[in-house]
C-alpha cells in the first residue's frame, strides 16, 4: 500500500464528495424546476431573449413545464438532456438573483 500525500482525499472521500455535489445539483435543479413552473408568466419574455430560436408556439407548448422546455432546447439547439437542464438551471438562477438584487430595498 502506498502512502497518500498529506491532505490527499481517499477514494471513498472523493466518491462521497462527488455524490454530495450530484445531490446538491439535483436539489438545485428541482428548485429551479419549481421556479420555472411557478413564475412562467413572468419569465416567458426572458425566455425569448435567452433562447431566440424558440417561437411563441414553442413557449405556449412549454407552458412552464421544465421537461417540455428542456425537450425544446434539445430540439432547437441540439443540446443533450443534461446540457438543456443545466442551461435552464443557469438561466433561472441568474433570473432569481437579478430579481433579488432589483427588489432589495435600498437604505434611505
């Protein structure tokens, strides 16, 4: 058995860390899925700006459904399922951050 460098993670620690990151990613994706579905009417205009290849008919078909939107991104942009979900998550996270930034009261 070889000695590990001080501070080097063991295989089981690396696997645990990877599992934790994947779990966090799934939690974020679930939260963003809920945001998309709950705030679709507000986000619809932004969606057109983010993904210009989506038509009004496409957006009507998506109707805030995360899975349908991901499928449309796959179809129109050639994304993999994972890339489409990541793209949606990125945009929703940015959207939420901008909302918070713009609605935080400024000190008088």
